[in-house]
C-alpha cells in the first residue's frame, strides 16, 4: 500500500447494504466512502479486510526529518491526514500525559473552548470536528527527541492553536511508541525469570498508582493478572483477528423493510437528547481515573480539569462546560458527519491474557463517546426493569444471585428435571449489530441515533507493534466493542427476542434465565431437546452460537438406567453435545453408590456450584486453590499500607458471594480455610514473624471485628457472623423470583398446593427444599442471638435505608462477638491494657486504616504502617 492510499472505508449501515454517501460540501477530501446502489447486495458476504501499513524506517532520526510514520513522511501535517487514516498515525504515538500540566489549565481551556465554539456553529463541518478531536494530541503529547522540537513548549503549541495555525504540527513531531524491534533488542539478553520479574515490578507500580486514585478493584485485578508476556507479533495479530467474524451476518431473519426502517430512521424533535452542563458535572467529576484512553489521547482526567476543581466554577469553566455539554448532545443524537466516524468510533487494539494459552482483545474507546454513552444509559434504567423481567438478569441488581437461587430451588424440588448451563461462543464479537439496532428502534428509539452512529457501519481496530513495524487494522463488521459503555445493554437487546423464543418452547413447565450470554434452562427431556434445536437453529441469526463442548447438562432422574443412557445418546448424536458435559443422575449410574457419578453430577451456575454434595465439595476445594494463589500474590506485594487496603476491601469480600448462595454448613470447611488465608496476609503485614498460632485469642478477635464505637478492630470479618447473614440476605433479596416458584419467604415454606407443574413426570407435592430448611435455621439463629429481634423486624430490614440487610444481620452476630471480646479483655488484661483498648474502641481512632494514600502526607512507609498496626493490637 502506498502512502497516499486509504484503508478500507467503513461498510455501510446494517448488513453492509451498499449505498452512496454524500460527502459534505465543505470537504475536498475523498474518503473512499462511495458505495454501490441500494439494490446491490454483493457486499453482504465480503470477507473482512485487513489494512497493512509498512513503516519501513522505524528508528527515529533525531537530526533529520526523513523517517516515516505509518508510511507517511514525517513532515506530513497531521491536519492533512484523512479521517479514515488518522488511526494509523495515532496508534503509533505514546500515551498522553495523565494530567494537564500545572499552570496550563486555563490556557488549554481557552483552546478547547475556541474549537468547541467553531464546531457547534458548524456541526456539519468536517474540518471543525477534525481540529477539535486532534487538540489532545497537539497539547498533551510528548514530542520526539529531535532537538529542533524543543521549541514546541505547551505555551507555544497552545498559542499556535489559538491563532488557528496548524502548519507546525507534523506527524513526526510527536513521540512514537517503542518499536517491536527495539523491544526485543532490549529484552533478548534477559532470562524468562528476569522478564517475569520485570513484568511483576511494572504491575506492582500500576497497583500502587491505581490504589492511590481509589480504583482498588482494578488494582486487585492487576495484581493477579497473568505475568505472561504477550508479544505483539504476527501470530498474536492473527489470533486477535480470528476473534472477529470475517463477514457480516447475512442471515438475521430481518425483513428488507426492517433494515430500511433502521437505516432511514430520523428521530422526531421530541425524541432528541439534550445534555446540560449541570447534568454531567457529577458524572465527569466522579468518573474512574487511570483508564486507558482511545486513539484521540483524551483522558477523563483532562476533562475533569477543564471543568474545574472548584466547588463554584468560574466563568471560563462554566462556558467550557456548557459548550462541552452541547458537543455531547451532538454525539448522543448521532449528529456528526459520517466522514468523521473513524476518529470517534475506531479503537486502538489492546490484548491481555485470557488464560495460559488464549488472549482477549480489547478496544480502547474514545473518551468523548464514552461520556456521552454513559449519560444516555440513564434512559435504560426503568426500561430494563420491565423489558427484561424474568428472562435477562445481566442488567438488574443481584441478577446472578436471583438466577442461582431459582435454579437451585428447581434442582432441589425436581430431581426428574433436566438442567443445562450453556454459554455463547465469542459472544460480544459475534452478536448481530442489525438485530440489536432493530430492537432499539422498536423499543427505545431515543438511543438509536447514538448506537446507529457507532454500529450502523463497520469500524476498525488498529494494531501496532508487528514485525517490520507494520500497522494493521481489522475491519470489525459485527459484534460490539468490548470496552463500550453500552456493550452489555446492546447485547441484551439483540438477543432478547431469541431468549423469548426459548421461553415459548419451554412453556410453563420449564424456565430460561440468562445472565448476559450465560444461559440457564430447565425442562423435561423432550422439551429440552426442542429448546436446544431452537437454540442451534435460530441462535446464529442473532449471533449467538452455543458452545457444544462447554457448560454442563444434568440429566434428570429417569425410571431406568437404560432410559438415561438413551437420552444421553440423543443429546450426543442428534444435537452434537460433547459427551463430557452430559452428566447422568447418580441414581441412574452403573452403581448407585459410585463416588464418580456423584462427583460429576453438578454444574457451575454463574460461579456457584449446584449439584451433589460431592460435586460442591470438589468445586470449593478448587476455589480455595485459586484463592491461595491470590493470597500469595498479595503477600508478595511489597507496599504494606496498600496491601492492607486490598486485603480488607478486595480479598475479604471474595468469599461473600458464595456465602450468600451456599448454606453455612456446606461452606464451613471453605470458610475456615479462607479465614486462615486472611490471617496469613495480616500476619505478613505485621512484619514481625507472627503466625495465626502465635496470636492470642484477643488479637484474633480484634483483627476480625469491626472498627466501631465499641470495638477496636480491623474489620476483616468473621465468617461465623457473615455467613448466615449473607445467606438470609440473599434469600430475601431474591424473594420475588422465588415467589414465582411459590416459595413464601414470610411463611418460610413452599406452597405445594399452588404449583402449576402439570407434567406427568412431576411430583404432585413438592418436597421441602434444603434452601428453605437452611433459611429457617439461619432465621432461628438470629432470633436466638437477640431476643428483641422478631421475624417481622427481619423482614422490615429489607426496606430500611442506610444499610443493607446483610450489614444489619451481621451486626447482630458482631454484637455478641464484641461482648465476648470485651469479657476476654476484662478477664485477662490489667487496667492499663484495658484502658488502651477502650481508647481505641472509637470509630475515629481507626480511620487511618481505611485512608487511601492519595497524597504523600497520607502514605506510610512499611515500617511505619507495621508499627502502627502492632501498636493498635497492643503488641508493642
């Protein structure tokens, strides 16, 4: 490809139906957007096109401007690059500065304001859009090492832009990423262990950085991310490319009229979105920091600074905020030139390990589009409750818990029923865009312009760092960008008619519950066969391709073993399911007491085991092994203050999900082992060689109990108090869906007289489920702990503002534990020690434990933090 040729133009909206695009009259640029006529359908099955740009001179020459950037001469002006080629340039550049440099906020705000005013006055002007979107590159990028470039200070760049002088900003001005060749030259002398150590050091620095801006969950995920080095080479690129469909889904089942309605849709005036400054101030100020920017190099931190940090904004900050809100309104309504789409919708392709062998592609999105989309998702809140009710739980509070509790109840009461936990293959990348847009048009058209602007055409994701420093783009013709704020919602919209179709086949005897792309269905055998045939036949129309070798299929209890084997054969030979995922009921096994049959009979439903007790035990043992790896990663992390924050805020809660879904008795061994892990990490923080065995009972209780007015604790949580509280809280939170199955929470019973199960193989009277028995036992435990608590008071906790029902129930057990600790202290300690503990039994005395070190003054050295912790425990 020569330096003046264009990468493939975006395919047109929906099914790559070709049509002519009218180029704006104020643009002289040929964007290669011309399409064939509407009646020409040959574009539907064209293979995905890959752009390859060879950067034949990757090494920067610091004295001459004769090098190339993405096959363009370095002297080419950035403003002269066509919008659909800008991605090939910007992907070569290093990341932008995280913050606008000190003392330049006001000056930079003037620049952004000037170009926003131009854009809003002429929203169809391609050049106005181009200039505004390139401002972060000009102002917030480092220049290359050429001494001639040092004259381009922040002030100089800003002044040139204020004068509308773009003649000095060539593509060779800005610093390029490390080339693939340079990376290998730097690392080829290192051993694998040294490379791994370097990667770990980089991750640790990132963990500290993320924690200091309050992103503890992301910090914890980074700490446990695989240190496997992914080389950005041709093999990696081909592996990424294989994740994307190579052609548009031409078999969606949508009519020509439906496709035309989407393509020609223009919102009426009363359905246009208007965004005001006041409605986005908090959204912007509270947004997550340390998020990778898109190709435009704009970060949320930059927008936060431009909005201003004062409680009362000044006139310039208000003006910028008002203009930026108008700009977001243009995005939200899809009101921008089609030629500018690549600069807004193309992504930079990132890659992270998915497991030891596979990888996961990421698409780094434009920050402006993300902010506009975040605001627009507010329109879906009430809509989601009604539209997805009873079928799709990926968008509702406690959605995964509701599915698990419902499926378990069915499993316990209907051993004769079949259950199938299924999963979609490469779900987000395969979903039909036209199906999603059609559902939005029919049900929530106010959001169609925004999402049609992004997904009505193909987009490109740009990949940098190949051999010979090629720059390649993959044309993305189907699927939803991972990283897009609206991705989950649009996916759920796209497959909802498909899920409804499954429900219609299953009827009243069966059920279907989806959590995004994870499906859970239950029915009697022949109905299940019909449902799976429907999934296999109709799913591809929506982009849902069921994995036949993943998931778990539990055959219900059959009359004979021969019948069970016959059903298994049908699933394998007629439906193509892998025999390894099919599990025959243990009572139909070759030997009714076979341990192997019992161990295999179960399924993983959204991270929770449902099945035989042996299966659940094996699942929990494997879960402990994985958590042990997390524990070791945390112990090996060097920063003790941040280690404690991650222990308390991220590691300790890792058991809560299972506590909410598995009864305390079954979870006892797991809880005991996990609590031991918490002590291992805490003892490591002490730094004095302490072990669990060497700690006194007073110290152990103090570590577990909360920091409150009555307790000098560290709030790591005691499973004896949390587990029953979490279990009851989950049942109460899921009460509406369990009521669908006639589980009366307040009466603590299953009403067998109202069951609508009419299957000849179903029992006429429902047995009492283990779920109900455990719920009753936990309720009785709370009534025993606190005589003032009544059953009605527990149910009233559900709607009590200020704290969750789990917190309220946990407090009941903690009150007893605090009293026990108080008795231990008074019995075993002298007056001075008692006074010491009393002085720390105030909430304010432990606030330092939860303080995130956002400033240097709030950060402890390791020795200081360990000493402070030991002092609070009265160990020194």
